[in-house]
C-alpha cells in the first residue's frame, strides 16, 4: 500500500511516524543559562531590523533584535542563532552551500528550540514580490524603482514558479517540518520545540498604496499565509511540539495597519528606506513575537 503513494506523501507520513513526543520535563519553565537554538528563515533572522548581530557575518542577515535574541536576553538564555534569510526546510536539515545544517547546532543539553520555516518552500514572499511588480505600468515611481532593483538582484521569479496550486511544494514543505521535529526530538530530547508561525502581512480588506497588489494577487497571498499557518500548527500538534500562533496574534498589525508589525513593499516614509526589507517583520513585529514567546514559555 505504501509503495503506491507519491514519494513526497510517503516521506511526510514516515517523518510524522518517526517523531517522538518530547521529554516530560520539556513543558517546565526553562532555567536561566539554558541552551536555546533558534532556527529558520528571514522571519526568524530579522533582516533590516535595527543592526546586524555580527557585522563580520552578514550572510544570513541575523539581527541583534530578532525575536530569538530579544527572548534570550530577557530570559537569560545561552542562544545559538543559526537562522538564515532565504532558508528552506531543506537548508535546515541538510545545509546550504558553505552553511552546515541548522539542526547541527542541536545538542543533548539544548532546552529550547524555535523554528520559523516553510515560507520559502512554497514561495510565500517571492510571490508577494512578483505580485507587487506585475502591474508596474500604473505603479508609482517609488514602486517602479523598487521593482527594477529587485529584478536586477534576482529577487523576482515568475509567478508560476510559486503557484499555490503546486501541491508538490506544499507536500515537501510539510515533510520538511515533520523531519525537523524528528531531528529535534532525536538530537535534543529534553528541549521544548516551538514552531513560530509567520506574522500576518496583508489586511483582509483594502490594501494601502505601499502594498501594490491586485485583488487576485492579494487573495492568493492571503490564502498562502493561511495555509502556511495551518500547516505549521498541524505539524506542531502531530509531532508533540508547540506552536506560537503569531499569525492570529498579529492580525490587525499587518503592513497597512496604523501600527504595523511588518513592512509593506516600499517604505511609507522615504527617510526609513535605508536597510528596508519588503514584506518582513519590523522591530515592533519582532518584539511582539518575543513577548508572546516569553509569555508562552513562562
């Protein structure tokens, strides 16, 4: 029976079956000085948020004030931050060019692990980039300039490459999350594993001028975000891990809100353009994630 299943579906089922429930001590408060490993993509590393944590190593754009570092400072934890902008679940598990697998940072004495991953697997933000630049003929000069620069840097891919209907990518992403949970259980059996969802980027209603998406592109992005949040929650529950539902917590603080926790496609204030990263958490967003995480851990 198993042989008749598609390969990625089989991988997902096997990954889920291999995940063991965390140690019974994992839900207890984490003592100060404990080892904390933070893994994930740019929504964990925090590009554009204040300053780099290490100017000598800009490759992964880890911010001094991403949610992991704010959490570690407040709880006095020994942080090992291996999150990296652009990472996929495969990079977490198997490495990325010169970067080792993020799971290699896990040790038996690790007591806390956070993961924000999956968006790059399904082309979430890449789809937002492409959608924001699909109708530049009527866009503002600021948007046109941003799109031209993004194309030059290779940040825009064809919309078809990140289509929501590409079920194979979703299946692979889910399998990747299950495999990460299994590796955490194997390498760090005493750790609390918390899957941190992606912050909400777009409002339900009308978009603002700095998020230049067509109604169809916006709806597609919202559907991707909803499915990504649900997938993260499902994997966490089925693997015996925890989930931080920041997708719901951040509703009302999208990129077009009066108090946004995320950036739009272009800055509302040109004076803030330096270091601006489109469609990503801002400092308020990272602080909100840290506050919610600390509340959960306590």
